[in-house]
């Protein structure tokens, strides 16, 4: 990945319409890095949890915006440098 992502703000999780929030772009990039489809979605979920997200499958980011913001911004700091899924996983496991 070489794209820089804008900093994620708590209010991004409660926006409707307008400019697309960067956390959605980060999710897209994670799914692409993980291989798209089911594998990409599983990889995205794993990376967001490794970054600090504590919600379950039925918990929205808007329910815990401070936790979601911290997790996405942690990923954002390195995602633009990552070329392999294992690299991001290793970084997030190291910085838990």
C-alpha cells in the first residue's frame, strides 16, 4: 500500500452522506490486502481486533467510537508502508 489515509475522528462513525470517512477506506485497503471476499473480510476483522477493537460482530463502531478511532488510527500509521498481510499482522502483534 502506498496511500496515506486521513486521521480517523470519532464523529466519522456517525456520519451519513458527504465525503467518505477514511476508516471505510482503511477497511477497503485491509480487505484488499487480505485477499478480498471472505478471506479479506476475515483479515480486516482480525487486524482491527489486533489494533485494539473490542466489539463483537453485533457491535457498531459508533457504539464505541473512542475504541474504534484508536484502532483505526493505529492501523493508519503503518498501512501505507505495508505490502504483505503478514507484515501488518506482525506489527500489530508486536505493539499490542
